[in-house]
């Protein structure tokens, strides 16, 4: 079929789809059409909804972006590590406190909470590589509810956020190493002797999701990269790759790529947890820390191809796959053999007292996937998909067990390869890190954008491509703009969660909430002015705040609405203040009335036909 006829037939199908009045569930139409038309298979008709959420990290924008799949439409921005006036995030007291002293974060790898190795739809965890933090988003309301950190003894929380099977922990490994304790000076030329990395177990409260630093494991100053958690036979274990086994402090481009192998960490996190319970940790920076040289059984090193970017556990928990971007193979290891080698103490040596496993003995096979392999995802049907940065492609290949014929030439297990139109970095299949991947779509995310959109100047818009993985061959379905920079993502079935649409009044326990005009008011104590304000279509009560220059003003604003999407904002002119309250929500803002004069405030979020009339005055006397 020529591109032109393909386009024409796609158009014809779209027309037919639009003319069909039947109310089929979303997706059924797409599935019916996918055999003939990529465009129709991602088309979500007006009024229909997407089947999946795509949560992808926005890199140094500090935000999580939410798209629908298969439409790839951007449907929400969840502010996490940076202010976001659209939702008033970072202006009210609670979110300002969470952001602390930082105005940005470098968000990398989102991880969904799990129960019994499956997504449970409760929380999404994200890390900040720049300021050593991990945040929790509640999927009940798609809002950031906690930012933990800076995490003690850690620098560059890049190897995160990896969630254990029952969300016991969010596991974190450091990209950078520093002299410990944090704040101590040491000459970077003495890197190998003075610097250390860290693996952290952030404990998650099973009811509230609250994160706290549970324990840490000291590591040599390798640069830890992405990892994964175990399940099945590898339950209770976690894995990270690293680069810089050379332990070079400077000139990493050359100095950290000299050796043929780097180390993956094989961490028994249950053993670490037990060691802490047994008092084997040393309190460092307020955190119980394990030195793995003194506490055997907690950490092992496994050599893997040089300069890898990740190690991914398959859905069975038996196969772990590491890819070295400077070698054209995906290395497959059998965790059952790793476990046996550990039990039998079959080590080739140690690094800083951590036993090193035998690469040659444990390697199941090097699959020749292609150039620049980075990350691997799984479809739950025995297939793996590896992103190829240099080759700008995704390779599909078959996991073991392999036949003796396969083993003679592992090219035979490489089943398909699909080009993507940029240098690919991360890729995601829904549920790849769980026991039950969805196995329907793969989203391939770009690292270097390649002119895929009309020009908007020197910085080219990023993009992601949606790939159908239901057939024996992969099929490119669609491409969409994605916010920069897409670092990994998670896909969640839309019917797995039921987000709230209003905050029930009964759940609002804010002592300063007001629900009717007679509860509102202004009180003054010395130079402190406290306003209890109500927002309702289409007014603020009270709508005049009198103050004197120098007063500290606190406004507790309650949106008393209990109607879906009836949101109000409070923007104060020339005061750098904008708070947004959802129905049933109370937020507090605090600021100094530094300037005399009369400053209008108004509702910033369109709310009704009389929205424009929703305003008031902050009147500041000399
Ligand atoms: Cu309003």
C-alpha cells in the first residue's frame, strides 16, 4: 500500500468511524480498525476516553505529565518539584513547605505502587536527581502529597524510583558519590579513597504512603544508574547497574570507560532490613547505615558489559537483563544461578569487601540486539524489547529458555526491529515491572529530538512514538509531542483507579475551614491579620481585607463548592500570589503586606458566568 493510499484509507475509516452512532466502549473500535489503519487505531472519538494513563517524567521541568493512551493526548500536568501557577502549587503554605529551599528538581523515573507485584493504583513515586529527593503523588487526586529529602548521605538520587512488590520500600541508588558525612570536604583527586555512593531503602507507610528513610547501604564510588526490583525467585532482591567501576573522580568521559566491565549491584533488601533490626547499622547522618563489608549477605557485585544504563527484571522474576550502551548486546542472567552462586560462595574476589560474582559462569547469553542498547521492557509473553540509542530503534527478542540451536547463534532470538525517528532513550510497556504486563502498547521516548515538528527555534520539541506490540511484528501507530525531557514512564489501566472529583466536606479537617458566610471573618492580633475566606460562585467573602503596611496576612481560603470542576483561584495583583482551591478544599497563604495602596484580588480560575465579577480588594494603609 503506498503512503498515499494508506492515508486515504485512514481518512475513509475515520469518516466511517465518525458517522457510526453506536456507543461502543473505547478501544473496541480501535482494535477493530488497527489491522488496517494506524491512525484509526489511536483515534479516540470525541466523548470517548483513553484506555490507559501514561505518566511520564518531565526531567528538569520537575513535573510529571499525564497523557492518555492510545490517543497520546496530554491531559494533565502534576507539579512536583517546581511551582506551577495553573494549580497554585508552590504558593500556598503546604506546598511551599514541601518545595523547601528549592525552585526546581530534575525528575527521572516514576514508579507506581504495587500490591502482590501488580499496580494497585494508589501512589506514584518520582525522584529528583538534582536535590536528592523522592516525592509521592496520590492517585486519588493526582496531587503531590510528600517530598522527602534531601536524603542524608546521598547525592544524585538517579537510580530511583524502584518500588518493591508490596510497596514496602522505594529503593534509591546514587548517581554521584561524595565524601561522607555530607558537608565534609575532600579533594576530588582523592575520589577513590574518600568518596562513597549509597543505596537507600525509603520505607513506605502501608496506610498513608508516607515515605521515610529506613536504612542505607554504603557503596564504592561507582555511578549507580537504573535498576529494578525482584519478584518470584528474586523476591526480596533489587538490582542496579553502574558505570565508573574505574572509580575515576574527573574526566569521566574517558576515565570511566576504560574497563570492559562495570558492576551491577545485587542487593538483598530483606537482608538489609533484617540487619538493621538486628542492630548492625551505624547511625550516619541520622540514618542507620550498613557497611556491606561488615554485614555479609546484603550486597554482591556482578560484572556486566561496560557503561550500562539499566538492569531490568522480567515479569517472572527469573531473568535479569543488563545492557551496556558501549556494547551491542543485552546480557541475560538467570537469577536462580546467581542465587546458587551466592549460596555456594562462588566469588572471584571483592571490591571494598563486597563479593564479586563470576560473569562468565553466570551469563545466560549475550543477545545481539543492536547498537547502543539502553533499557529493556517486557510484554509478559516471553518477549523483551530493548531501546537502541545509537541505532534509533527498538529490538524485540525472546527471553530464555533457549534451545541448543538458539544458543549457537543468539541472532535467532532477535525477532523484530522497528526504527524510531530519533535517538531513543527510555521505553515503556504497561506493567513491565509487574507480574502481569499489559503487553498492548510500547511507548518509545526520545533522547535527542530530530525535527519531528514544525520549528519553534533552536530547541526542537521532544517526541514519543506509540508502537503496537500485539502482533509478531511491531507496528508504529502514532507520534506525539512530549514535554522535555521524557525520562521513563509508567502506564496504568484507566479503570484501575477512580480519582475523586470533589473533596468531601466531611473529610476537610482544616481548623480554619469555613462553610458559610457567617463563619468567615478577619481577626487582628498585633500586626498579624488572619482572614477566613470563602470562595463560592461568584464571590469571595469577605471581599475587602484592610491592613497596615508591615502586617503579616494569613488567608485561609475554602472553596465550599461540592460540584465537579468548580474550581476557584485567588490571585492578588502585584503580590506574586496565586492560590487555587478545588471543591471542598482549604488552602492557606501567608505574606507580608509591604506596600501601601489598594490591590485588587480576583478569581483566577474561570468558574461561572459571573466569574469576571469575582473580585475584591486588599486595602493597605500607611
Ligand atoms: Cu471563581
